[in-house]
C-alpha cells in the first residue's frame, strides 16, 4: 500500500503538526512541498481534493483531508498502535477535543500578531494582549497537571506546544510563554517525550532561518 501523501510547506506550523504526529506514531508520508498554497493548491485537480486550497492536505487511499487537527486525529485513529494520543473512550477523548478547539483559538490569536508584518502592516497592540491572555488560560489549564488532557501525553499537548512554536515568527514582540510557570515546566516535558519532537522543531527553525535570509 502506498504511503499517505502530505501536501506540505516546511514553514507552516499546522503542517509541522502533521509531520510530527506521523513521526511519533511511525507512519511514513510521501511529502509534496507546496511553495505557494494560494497558487499551487488552486488547480482544478487540487481544488477537488481540498476546496479550501490550504496546506496541510492529506491524501490516503482516495480519502482527502484538510485541517491539521483533523488529519492528526485520522492518522492516530487509523495507524497508531494504541489510542493513548487520541483515546477511544468518549470521556477521555472529549477532553482532548476541547483542548484542540482551544488550540485553534490560540493559533488564530498568534496569527494576528505575526501575520501583519508579512504584508507590511503594523500589529495591533491588542493582538499581543490577546495572546498573553491566551497563555494565561493555558497556564490555568495546566495547574496541578503534568499533561493537558489526562494522565499521559496526548494530541492536545503536541498540538498546543506546536502552536507556541509559531511565536518564533515574531520574537520582536517579546511574547514568552515560559513566563507562565506551568507552561515553563510543561514545554520541556512535551519536547522530551519523543525524539521526533526535537527533530521537527529543528526542521522548523531551519526553514524559518532560510525564510529570514531571503
């Protein structure tokens, strides 16, 4: 059976999440680099696969999926050796789902900080405040806990830690998640949970460096 195909951009945090999850659960991906989703994903062929014309997009044996969290849920549910990252038990899984919905909100807040500079615009100071408020919420979620959604690491931990890496797009704003004590303890825990996390973070930073040199 052919491996799943991932339409990917190395600088994209959502794409990085999919590659990370695949690495952690031991799934080989055929990675297709997409330089400009606004152009490359708008061909008639790609619009049939993903009407949103976004990356990441996963194609697996005729199934096409968009959205990094949905793709990650699918890969774990289909290919992981157990359900520890995304539990089958509904009472456990719903906690992971809730954190993933929060992750989407946090990522959108972070986007509003760094995205304007790519279009030559100024970042609204209120956007920075909203990110810091989101980090305070995350800190409360971790109060007295090792992990975000249960007694072991889950997709929620990988997704939100990955989202925080997007802050490296805009270090000039001084948003530091490790100023929150619970996050400061939790992040190294996530990073040391799998060698694949460190590898994916290194790849992301190398891609970020190349982008800065252009």
